[in-house]
């Protein structure tokens, strides 16, 4: 078989269900969720790849893949429409005798060994499609090469009270990993895995095959591959990352990441000409700001029509905000309509939603003093909030089913 000789091949895991995003992922894969006015979550990882000089990316899809596959297309917006390499969509497929879903993150890569071997790489970079961050993967690769490790894991300190949500690495003074615990109940430190791994390919191939033949394995990198490699004495290194990174796998974290774009103290600069975040975004008409509009510390994308008031709010393309409407600390996705005198606070409103006149979203009841009652209200894709209806914090309105 002819091999195309790429030093690094990236495998982007984009098949998770994203159940913690509830109604937002009912009909959409988590990496395809809109973010920041004109992006999708997956744009950040794809842009990091091409900005880092990595031009061969396999995107492993599974759950609700149609919208994600259509969005990525031939990869042209990210300069990944290459004859040799580029971006390839890799769903589970039927083999000669049978087919099966991806059983775990490691199994997903195992099922695509032939794709990787086509490029005969020295290294394989395993990435997630649901994080917001900028990273130069070439620096990670250089560190991996310099240490002679079998695997290097990008690491970030997290608050110790949140450490049980992550894979935790216990390291020595030289950043060599001697223990990896996947979401430990009682973490020993706060050195968290970012879900970004670079492997020497021949070594990873050996462990993928052994893992696939282990009937007791969950076929997962964090639960199986990484602990096994450490147990076998492989050299495993932590790569310290000190930039902005957020796992947007929950409603609160997705809302927070959007709000971070409005905070000048947060080091996530989407205007940096030296590290652009690319997206598939159609040219549209400019936004129209009406005579009654008031906009304070907000992001407003093309083709919006605004005649209401915005504070600390992110609007995607095609959003209409009628006169008297008030939006505070909210995210409104494409083509949604906000009616007259609607009052919206601390909310995420998905694409094509309709908020009728006088509706109230995200407001706490009077005399409420319990902080646990606060939370983000979510309006699903295509959902309708009727005139005068009240949607409380943390309440979710189901999207239109599309049937």
C-alpha cells in the first residue's frame, strides 16, 4: 500500500453524545454546538491543527453526525482540503462480516488504524472536539520528541474541588507521570489532563491492539490505555499548559465560556491575526441597530436587527430583538426572534427559537434568597416561549423535534 508519509496525524474525537448539554445536543453533536457568535466548538481544535502545521486530521464521529459532517465538509475553511492529507470524516462502518459502534475513545482510534497507517506517521495526536482553547501543538510535539516519551499529555492545574471531574496525573519533579487516575473520587493533586495526548505511533499501536483483545477493558484512553502504559513502565510525560482552556461539556461551562469573550481580563483573543480561529461562515448583510437600541459590552454578529437593549450578551447571526426587549448576560444563537418587551437574563437560546412578546426568561421568583435556585435557563432549537410565559432559572424548554 502506498504511504503518504506524514510526521504527525491528528485523530479528533467528536463522537460523544454530550448528554450534560441536555436540550442543546438533542439533535446536534456536541462539537457542532454554536459558540461565540460565529463559531462552532470544533472550530477551535481544527484551527489549532492547521495553525500548528498539522494538515492531516481524522474526525471520528458517531452521535448525531449529520450536522457536524455537513459543517466540516471538505475542510476548506480551515485550509484542510488537501489532496495529500486534509480532513477526513471517520464514522463507525460495516466491515466484511459485521459493523459496530465505537466502544470507547481507544476503540475509536483502533477501528481507524488503517487510516493512520496510510500516512505512516511517527506520531499520533489525539484530540477532543469539545474544548475552547488555543494551543500550538507543534510545541507539544517538540517537547514529546525531546523527552523520548512514549506518550505526552497536556496538563493544566484546576481547582482541587473540581479535580474529580478530570483525569488526574501524579508526577515527579521532572514532570514524568507515575500515576494516572481517571476522575478519582479523592484526587491526590490538581494536575488535570486536558484530553490532549501525543503518542509515538508504534508504541500506541501496540497498546491499542492489546487493549482491543482485553475483554475486561472499557477501551478508553483515560481508563485503560494510559494507566496500562504507566504500569508497564513506559515513559509518560506531562506538558504544562498555561493558556485559556475550558471544557464546555455542561450548560454552565458553555455559558461561562461565551461570557468570557466579553471579559477583557480573559486571555482568549479571537482577534489575533497570528492565530486565527477559522469557521464556515457565510457572508451576510451588516447588522441593523434601531433607534431604540442600547448595546453595552456585547458581541453582535452579522444580519442581526436590534431595537431592544443588550447588556453583556452574545448574539449570533440573524437574531431579531424587538423594541422594549431586554437581554442581560445571555447567549442567543442564529435566527432566533426576541419579541417586544421580552425580559431575558442568564439564558442560552438555541437556533431558530421564538420568544414571544412579554415572555420572561431566567428571572428568579420574588423574595428568593437561596443561591442554589440560580442557574442558566435553556431554550432548545426551534422552541417557542409563548407571550407572557415565565421560564425560571435552570428550566429547559424542549426543542422542536423536526418531525
